[in-house]
């Protein structure tokens, strides 16, 4: 029966952790030495314990300074190569985006009726169909908005009509009420108004006659008095 899979995690026991560190450190340095000797490889290993103690190994045929210089040179070269590849990829992407931008600008100019000389008959037919489709879409959207506005305005129109109807009803009722109130007043004024024998054409004579009637209600003026009054008016 085989062993189960060992889960790698931090060893909580301090003594067990130190013993495991010593064993694994020795095994790692031994493997590094075997790799350098057997394969003629340049190997450098640096180990720092949890207490800050340094353990290291360097191949017998090289030194730390030489190993670090070679590492820096190779790392810089790889970094530059990576940057160069990134620059090339970016340049390709920029060129593609520029082509798409130019194509979109050309399409916009053609849709506005410009730069049509380079188009073939088939391309012009396709452009015409696109414009007609776009026009239909715009017209449908416009009709939809107008219908929405009409639907929203109908309740307001009904409210205004009801308001106007109530106002007309109030005005009519007020007119009938005013006529009913003013009718007795007009009749009273007509009854109280004195009767003028000359129809208001001779106010002085009519005023004099009214005074005589008030002062002497039992004595009415004679025809001679009327003739005298008429003669005086003519002289005047």
C-alpha cells in the first residue's frame, strides 16, 4: 500500500521545523553539488534560515561575482528581447487600429455622400440599402416617440377640457343668477321713474311741471301755462 500525498504546509512545532530544515538544507546543497559536478553546470544556492543564518553553495569552477555578472547579462538580454517583442506586438496592434479607424472614417464620409468616386456599382447598391435601412429605423423611432408624446398628452387634454367645461358652467350659472337679481331692480327703477310729457326734449318745462305737481298736487297746469312755457322756450 503506497503512502498518501503529503500536504506541504508550515510545521508548527519549532523543534520539528528546525530538524526538517537541517535535513532538507543538507539534501539541497548535496543535489546542487552533484548537478555542478555531473553536468558541468554553474550552480549558486543561497539559503537564509528563519533566524537569519546564511547558507550558500557555489560551483567549484566559478565564483559568486562571475555567476552574478552572467546572471545580470542574461536577465537584461531576456528583458530587452521581451520588450522588443512587446514593442513589435504593440506596433502591429497600432497599425491594425489605424486601418480600422481609416475604414470607419471612409464609411462615415460615404454615408454623408462624400468620397463616392472610388466605389463600384455593387458597393453603391450596398450603401444605398444601408442608408434606406437606417432611414427606416430613424423614421420608426421618430413615430414611436411621437406616439408616446401623444399618449402622454391625452390625459392632460381631458383635464383641460373638464376644467373649461366647469368654467363655462359656472359662468352660465352666474349670468342667470345676475339676471334674476337685476330684473326686480330694473322693474323698480322703471316704476319709480317720472313720466315726462315731452319725452325729455324740454327738460326745463318738465322739471317745472314736476315741481308744480309736488307743490300743488291738486292743481294741474292749464293749456295756457303750457303755451306760455312753450313761448318762453322758443324765445330762449
